[in-house]
C-alpha cells in the first residue's frame, strides 16, 4: 500500500504529542485524588496535602512531572463540568462616544445617541455604525449640515487627528479605530483584575466585531464579587456637594406632590416622603439618611418624570447618589448625597490613579491612600482651593465613598478614601484601582453560574453516557462485522485518544456538549467503517478474493465517505462561527473528530488491515448471524413514493398548524431573562412555587412579570425562569431577584437556611445550583445568529451537492429533505413542549441540534446519491426508477447500521447524559429517525421526479435489464 510508512510515522508522532499533552492532566488528577483520599471533605487539610504532594516529582525519562506545572497544563474543563462563572461584559459605547466628543451637548449629537440606544435593542450591528447612521438621518432632517469634524462633534482636543476639514468617512475610520483601541484597553484592564482574583485557568477573550469581552472562571463561586470586580469602571471622580439648605425646598415640594400624584410617580399617595428622609438622624454632609428598605421608594420618587419636572434651577443637573455602604453608627440606613452636576455631567476631577494601597487613619480605621496622575493632581488642587471649608465627594462608579470638608488645598494629588471599610473591602478597592480604570462603564449582558456539585454531577453523567455509548458501539460493531469490527474498534480508540490530545494541546475547553460531540464522532466513525465494510461485502459476494475485496471496498467507499464527512464538517463550521459558549465546544470537538475519523478509520485502519492481509491472514467482514442480512433485500421505494409524499404532507401540515397556533416555548437565549436551577431537600410542586413567585415579581406599575417554575430532572429540583428586571443589567438587579427568590422559596427550604447559603448551594444544602442571565441585546444577537446559521448551512449544502453531483435536481432533493426534517422537529417541539418532563425550549442548543441533524441527514442522503451516481455510469440499461430502487436497496445495510447505532448512542446520552442534554438529544432522536426516512422518501424521490423525462414508463423490479424485458413483451 502506497504511503504506508508515512501514515505510520504520522500516527506515531501524533500519538507521542497527544501522550505528552495528556500526561499533565493524568498526573494532576492523580495527586488530587491522593489528597482527597487523605483529607476527605476538609478543605484546609486538602490544601495542606496538595502542598505536601506538590513537592514530589515523577520522572518518566523523557519528561518530569510535578503538580504545579501539571495543573497549569491540564485539560481545561468548561463550567458545566467544573462549576464556576462565565460572564459576557459589554463596554458602554455611548460613554466612549461621549468621551471622544469631549462630552458635547450638541442637540443633534444627543438625539443621535438616544436614537442609537433605542435602535441597538433590536440590532446586531456595531453601536458606532448605528450611531453614524442615526447622526446622518437627524442631521439631514434638521437641516443642520453638521460635519463629523465639527468642534462640537469630534473636532476637539480629544481627537487631535481630526482637523476642521477632515472628510466624514475619514473621521468615521478614526473614531472606529479609537473605539476599538478603547475596548482593547478595557480587555487588558479586565484581564489584570482577573489575575488579582486568583482564578485558576481563566479564559478571557474579546468577541470579534463587538465591544464585548467574554470571561470564564472555572472554580469561582462568589458571583457577586466577580461581577463587582469586573463591572466597576474604577472611574474615581470628585464632585462638589450640595447640602440640606439648598435641597430642602425641593424635598418639601415632592412631599406635597406625592400626596397628590403618588400613583403617577410609582408609589402610594399615603407615603410621607419627608419622614423617609430621616433628616433628624443625618450626621454627615449628605441630604438624607434613608432606611435600606425605603431606598427603592426614594429612587422612584426622585427619578420619576414628575419628580424631574419639579426641579428648580439650582438643582436642575444635581445627581443624587447613595453612599457606598451604611455608616458604622447606623447599619440599617444609607446616606443620600446631592452632587452638584452640570449640563454634560462631567466631574471637576476625573483622573486615573497611579498608586493605591491600604492604610489606617488616626483612629486605626482601614482607609485607602492613593496618588493621582498629573492631570488629576492639577484638577484636584483647583477643586480643593475653590472649596476650602466645604464638602467634596469622592465617588467611584456613582457611589459616594466619602464626602469630607476640605481643610486646606491639596497640591500634590494625594488623597485618602475612607468608607467604613473591612480589610477585604479595602483590598478589593485597591485591586480595582491598581488594575487601572476602564475607558467606559461595563455591564454584564450575559452570565452563567454553575455550582461545583452540579459540575461534578455533569462529569459523572457525561462519563456514564460516554462509557455506555462506547460499550454499545463496541459490542454491536464486533457482533455485526466480526474481525473487521475489532479493527474498527481499535481505530476508534486511537481516534478518541487523538481527539483528547488535540483538545489539550490546543488549550481548548472540554464542555458537556463537547462530550456529546465526541460521542457523536464515534457514531461518525462507525458510519465510516460501515460504508467500507458494506462495500467490501459486496465485492466478496461478487466472487473476489479477500485482499481484492478490501482493496475495492476502500476504493469505492472513499467518495461516499468524503462527501458525507465534508457536509457534516461544513455544518460543524457553521455552528462554530455562529454559536456561542458550549455550542462552540460541541462544534469544535465534532470538527476535530471528523478529521481524526478520516485519518484513523480510512488511512490508519487501512494500514492495519492490509498489514494483516498481506501476511496471508484472513479477516472476516461478517459473522454467521449477519452474513446475509440485507443481501437480497430489494424494495420498490420509487413506486411507493406517492404514499410517502402524502404522509410527509400530512405531518408537515400538522406541524405548521401547531407552530402557527401553539407556537414554542422560547428559552432565555432568545427572549432575554434569567434562569435558576434550585435544589431542595424534599419534593416540591412546581405549580405551588410558581404561584408564590408570581405574587413577588411585580413591575413598578403593579403588573406581574413572567415567571415559570418547572420540575427539572426530579421532584426535588426546579428550573425557574423570569424576565423580571431584565432591562436592568446591574448587579443590584441580580441581588434583588435572588432576594425575592429566597423569600418566595423560604418555606420550602430547610430551617435556618440563610440567603448566603441559598445563593451558593452544594451537595450539603439546598439552594441555587446554577443560574443564567441573558440580556435583551444578547438574546436578539443569538436569535439572529441562529437563523443565519440554519440558512448558511442550507446554502452551503445546496452548493456542495450541486458541485459534487453536477445536477441541480440532487441539490433540490437534498435541501427539500432538510427543510422537511427541520419542520418536523420544530412541529414536535411545538406540540410536545407542554407535556414532556424535560426541557423543550427553543434556544441555541436547539439550533445546534437542528444543524447536527441536518448534517446527519445530508450525510445519509449523500450515500444514496453517491450510489445513484455510480449506477448512472454502470447500469445504463436500467430505467431511472429501477436504478433509483437498486441504489437505495443496495445501501440499506449501511443505512440501517448507521441509523441504529447512532440512535442507540443518542439514547444513551438522553438517558444517562444529564438533564441539560435531554432536550438537545430528543431533537436529535426525532431528527435521526426522520432524517433516515427523508433521505429515501423525500430527497431521492424528489430528485427522481425532477430527473425523469416524463415520457419514460416506470418499470419496477429487481432486474438489471428492465428495458430489455419491457421491449420483449
């Protein structure tokens, strides 16, 4: 065999590389198991054992292994397997534009920014592109003829590259470059902060073409701390402070107005606004001292349209800000400050911090000392000179940390922040300031939190499904193909070794869907061997020797294998580029698996088989029980196609009607919202829990927000979804929802459960084991990308079939079959989502399932088309109908074996793979079944109907010379 030596060398080298990459994972796991065996559940003892065992070194000759280095190089596990936190941060691009315009108050600019904010809610385009479009529209509508280089727009000292005569297109290019650079700066700041958090194997990436940054931190538990650390812009600002005498008349006016129009301000008329302010308890330079429970009501009144319209001239631009935390003397209240603003709300001092460190004041209280940069120092000197004897507020991200009176002007840029800090809080602040400030505010638009116990369960269920699926495949393929099946299994084991090794060497992250992708790769490998062995059987039945049969079997199977693998690979590529998070992991493992399957099952397997055959040894390709299965099977498929058309038409109509009338259950991926998986220590009724929560999740206008509670996996676990406060992407909103969840579920939780316990449940106590948040803008992007992915896959498949088979009729039949399969799956989800005991939401996992089914279905179709193409060359005496029937019938063995093993594999994942994969696998089950059916009765039938001339008489029968028989009659 040509190339035998090269293939062997490649296999050995690749194997050694994979072994070298996987050894650290094995060694780190070995050390951790030893530590666990000694320490048990004691975390302190575990760390001591890890430290002790880390001193050991394993010398293998070609490499030395020790724990710390092995831990750094071990295979990365996704959050669904290890637990941890994943957030998608979005940098506020309006802030970036404001900064580049030097906070201009030009009315055209302001209106364009407001319009862009609205447009962005339903757009997947970059913010800056939408802004330029809105600016042009408003500029023309108002007839202002402003140029982007105008001093009130981008022609200011901030952008020195923009001159008064710079063309608009050039300004756009400069602005885009500056914004991209700012997002790059934000990326570096975020990465520095994560290093300070001490996350193990964090993954920080920019999302191309957007102002978003993806952050994944396996093993992290404190989501509030992470969000706070990442979202804090570290924009330290200093403002003048207005005091009670200036603000009191406005508060009196509001008190009167609440009594008259409280309902239009979102509060009850009987609310006594002045009493909420507790001015008699005020001991600082603030304007109110409000109970924590009343802060939301005060915010509603101050921020209402009525409240804004009543402001007198002296507080038109005043910003009301809350203190960072309650004062030490009153832990139940928060101080409200009145910050003197201006038309563009630009702080008098807004400079970056050069150094920050923890210190102590004269009363031994924890404070933060800091040194400003040169620009900030100059501004700080001016502000303190102007306000000697008056208060000045120090704010960080619109929270007041301190507001002391200025005793003397401060010329050197040094200052001190106090805020009733604990040692840990001061350290967090120093870390944030030390990492540098973000160029603009950041918000979490998507977040996923997986508890460690759920991660371990996912590993267990994933491994279980993997082992069972692998065992099924081994038993079946050896049972069906005998000795040849053993070689298929050997190739499959090597294939798996290569996949894991490549995943590790490429520093890719293994996820639960990724494991599903690997299991499906095994099914693809089985399909490859089935195609080869079925062709080999045909050659043996034709009377050829075992050596010649295998040679021709590999030769004739190659086209079908390449076509099938290419279409599946193209589908995986579409998934990779349009999917996010775990779906990328699924697509990546599928792509690697397909490439490795071609190498192991076609090239390496051939080397092994012919090494045996060339020594004169035999190799069976069947067993006594399977030798003649499907050998003499012949079915008149084309003659029965009209019945199939009727069945497909009826099913399609039912599905379309259900879709139109019942619709779907959309996941938060597509609608935006929050999901929480909550575990209890006893059985709970989803309906009762839902009723309790609906009463709590009410919007400001008193209307109920959407809340759904559904049993998830077992009766002691619920999946709770809500769109409450979904427009609010702040950390505060997350905390409010978690508090309300806790209140609503408290009666179902064990006595003594605290909010802290509830938010971070593990195997020892009930509470939230995972959570997910998807903001509206991200949901819109996911939905749009999902649609694009399906359309792109269909287009690519149509073109590929057209190029490979040279006839548009084949492309039409293939795409029609794929459309048929997609409608059936969608219809099933529409009909059954209310009744099935597992998740049947339309989300990005579902899109991945649809695309995977399309890849499988086209693979099946290509095998049949390939045989039709072959027979079109070799069996010219057949009628077209007879040729199609012979082609389909001759591939029945391959069709059955591939479909049967794939369905068994998917069933194993469906049953043992965990709750998160059940909806995904259910779609796959439906899709594989109907994909096999549509390849025969839709794709082939439609191709036949459009290929036939119309004059040809359909002759059906198991004859290779049907035309001659017809002529002799």
